[in-house]
C-alpha cells in the first residue's frame, strides 16, 4: 500500500511538471544547476560592468531592453558569462563551487549569512556531496563533517559525537529548516530516524554550544537539515536502491513553480529482510511536501509537512564470542522499535524596504505542530546478572504533541554597519510515558559468562517502571547584536533566556507538582578578514541541557539514603566553551583550509553508570573537560580531481567525578581519566575523480578512521578503534544515472560501539558493523525548461 501511494503521487506530479513546462514567462531566472532550486541574491552585471540587477527570492529578474551578455556571480557558485538575445527570456543554471569556503549558511543566526562572517565552527554539506553519496542512511553523509561522528547502530539507529564522547545524552539539537524536530525535555538519540533524507537539500552542522540562539540541548552542536525548495523549473526524480543483504528502497521527488506558487513533494519507502544481522528486519515510509507562495517579492509564505513511519526489530549488541566469529546471531527476536512522527510548520517572511543604511530589515513568524509516538521493547533495557538463568526487560511508550511558534526580526542600524536580531519561542508539549517489566529466560553459553539467547516469557504490566504525564512549557527570548567597528572586523554578541517548566502527575508514587529549569546563555564572537581569502575568528559561548523527563521519572534501581525512588533533584548540565579558528584560500583558490581549536568545560553532566545487572543509574559527573582541534581541507587541482579531508583530535576527560564514597572500594573517583566511548582521533577523507575522457562518470574512494577508546569510566579496558573504506561510482546518460556504492570494501571486522561496565564480572558488548556491502541503484531525473 505504501508503494502504491508513492506511485500515485509520482503520476500526479508528472502531470503537474508537464503542465508547468508548457507555461512561459518573459522574466529571467537563475537556479541551482543540481537541485534546480531558485537562487535569490544573485548579481547580474551588464556589459558596462557598472550596472545590473539582483535576483529576488524566487530567483527572478527583469531583463533590460538591449544587451548581449550577462556576467553572473553568487557566493558559493562559479562565475559565469551568459550570452543572451535582447527581449527574450533567459534561464541560467549556476554550477556550485563545492570547495569554496565563502558559502552562505543560515544556521548561524537563522538567516542567510556568509560562513566566513559567522564566528563559530560551522560546516555545510552541499547538495552535490549528498547527491553523489547516495546514502541509505544519513550517517554516511554527516560523518564527512570535520569533528563529527554519527555512530551507526544499524537500521538507521544512531548515537552522536560532536565535541563529546559517543553518547545518547541530550547534548545535540536536530533541526529541520531551523525548527527543532523534538521539544526540549523529550530528546531521543535516535531522533534522526524521523528524517526524510531524500528530500534534504543540504545539511549545516554547528560544532560547540549555540544555546544563545537555538536554546538548550545545542551543547555539543546542532545539525540543521535544509529541505528541498520548489524547483525553478519542473523536475521529477525517481529511483531505486538495493543491496545483497535484503535492503530495498523506492524514492520519488518532484517540484515545480507557476507564477507566485511553488510546490515540492518527495518521499520513499524502504524495507530490509533477512539481513547479515539476525532479527534486524525493518520498514520505513517517509513523505514530505513543501509549498511556497509569494504574495509580493517581499512577502512569502512557506508551509511544510513531514510524515515518517518506522517499524524495526532491534537486534542489539553481541558478545565477544559471536563478534570475533562473525556469527551475528541476535540474542533477542522479540525486541522492536516503532516510531510515528508528523511535523508541520507555516512560516511567514517579510523583507522590509531598505532604510538609510541601504540594507533591508527582515522578519519571520513560524508556527509549528508535532505529533510523535515511540513504542518499543528495547534491548538496552534488559537486566541480567552474570551466570543467572533469568532476566528482565521492559516495554515502554513515549508520546508527545507540540504546538508553538518562533518569531524573529532583524533590524539593520545606521551605525557601524550594525544590526540587531531579536526573537522569541514558545512551545507547549504534553508528554505521556509508561514502562512496565517483562520476564525473560536466559540461555547461557557453556562458560556461563554470556547469553546465547533471551526468550520473553511474559509481560508484566503489574510491575510498572514508569507512568507519568507532563505538560512541558518551553519559553525563550533572545537577542544578538552584530557590528563592524573596523572595516575588516566583525563583532557579534548574543544572549538568550530559556525556561523549561513542566506540570506532572507521577502515577508510581501518586505525586504531582511542577518543576522548572531556567538559564541565561551568552555568547561573544569576532571575525577578522585578513584579505586574499584568509581570516580568523574567536568566540566564547555557554550552553546547558536540562535532564530529559524519562531521566527524572524512571524508578531508581536502589533508593537514595533519603528514600527517593526518582530523580527529582537532577540538575541541568552546563558548559563553557572557548574557541579560536580561521580559514585560508591558497594556490589560486585551489586549496581551502579551515580549522578550530576549542576547550569546553562541563559541570553536572548526566552519565549512565552500568550496574551489575546491566541496568544504568544516572549520576551527575561533577566536572568534565573537552578540548580538541578540528581541521577541514579541500583541494581541487583540476576539474577532474577533488580531495576532501576532515578530522579532529580531542580529549574528553573527567576533572572531578566521584564513583564511590566508601573507602573500602578500590576506586573512589575517576578524576583525570578519559571519559568512556571517547576516541581521541577521527577523520574522514575522500578523493573523487571526474574523468574528462568519460563525461558524466564519477568515482570516489572514502576512508573513515576512528581511534581506540576506553570502554568504562575506570579506564581498565579499551577497544582498538577501526578503519574502513568505501568506493562509489556513478554514470549518467540522458537523465538516467546508474550507481553503485561498495561500503566497507575491504570487509573489515569492527564494532561501531563497544562498552563494558566498571565491575570485574562485566563483559564487553559489541555493536557490529556491516560486512562488505554492495549497494546498486538507478535514478531517472527529468527537468523542464
């Protein structure tokens, strides 16, 4: 049925595209040659070099009466000369300059700005990079960002590591067109399951705290998915992908514009059956629509709608015996994760008439709604004591609805080329959660130290582990002031105040009440243009992350000395970040280098400490330190070769963290030790080749390196890390593209996650990575005129 829906939508959009193709216009139009999205703010100069026009928000411009050519230029695109005939309309497709650091980003301050004028470490993953990667899962793209590791847990499940160890903590903010995809307090490390990667045009990744603009949870970083806009010319894309492990995907996208109205629709259905990892079947259906209407060239209305349906078995991790023997038999065949999500937003934008400063003020108001449910029988909740023949698990459900808005106004000022940004957010999210126990039987291996298989005996709804309702009220106000006291010096200062409050009813202890967390987070930053494509920046920023509600209301394994069975007194984690960085264009713009050096100090980080029964107890980590260097390099010696490197070397350590206050225990604290799951070095590098002797052919080789890490807090056991390589090829002929991705081409044996508790009887659990995988696909793309 899901496939039929996609095919019906495809047929409708073919009709729309053909109808719009038949229409004509006398205006000029500039658009992206790859995405076909209209390009605003493009400069078109007439032959005299002194006069010209700039495209509007729809990429359009008016043609003068007499001219023979145009010189077209835009930030992030190759300069182009276009010969035209007077009086006739013209279509101009600009080729992106993917190696250019002077790209426009929106995540830095919620509006278009030059990356090199944004005093923070920010990376943009271009449409070209995403298109050539042809990812089956979004981590294949995000891991190309310097300093970022999205940990693949299989079936699109994941953790994240951005200026943090590999963690499930709420230290990362995931956004879709600048709107958080989840409300504060309901973070889930698997939230990107709910994204439609086929309709993502580009991705912007900010590293370090951006809480002063985007709010709590934007501590390690923020990942903003910029969705595909309606195309300037009618387009249709349809394709299929598959691999030898039972993965299949059908995807469709189409867009068009007519007059003031534009629309884009895209989606895919995917499934996996009988994979290399037992009990890992899954299905996903993801649909997306975006509509735009321009009341005037200065006033625009944008609406988006996203629906995602995900249903997966969760095979979990394996023990050392199975891992090193490459016997990827799951210890469970009953665990699952089911996610349903609906997101919609409506944004009204207005550009005001330019004042005396010559720069226009801008305003937007976004109203949004979310409806989300997660039901699961997770493998991570299984509690088993070494040698026991029984165990327990849990079934839980986490549901929320959201209603809210984001408002922002940017006002240029006639003083030192300055501008003031003010904004506010309001988010009301009723949230319900319950969890109850399941009884399991554990079939042991002969050594009695690990489990061969769990069997679910019965559900125990009479043994409740959590049962609460909470109305979450998130409110915030923020401002930012930018100015240029000197011609090449750009300063930025910001401040945001957040208040997260919730009224709750906890059925387990028959309590009710309210709780609130509030915080003011400042930032200061500066960029300095050294000239000739070189510059420096420095910044100071703060961030904080309140505990997730599931942390607060889960029943403790053992009560505190005061008898508290819940985590009502958990404190927000707070961070202070200082960094310096810079960028440089070298060798006649063939080489671009950008880098950052940072130190982030944290207090009250919330960590899961594994207990003897494999459950976890939440503890605040006292004080931590995160420091590192990040480096990105691109090199394009010719049109045929493109080289990219992105990496980091970082140290994540406990400064002060008490494990036990009993003098009889061998370890009282882990002060000065590395945090677990914190590889010190990682990089991703790639060489792409586009031969002139075979037009429209491409190939690339990618190498991912992740160094070793300690598996526990006391640093007694480590995992050696891993290296693997991917090879991608593609060939396009008359709109038909054939491609193949060979992932883990050397068939390396490695685990993307390996952890162990602090107890001597604990054993390492491994999340195995896929063996060599051959992904093949075909995609047809149609573009009108």
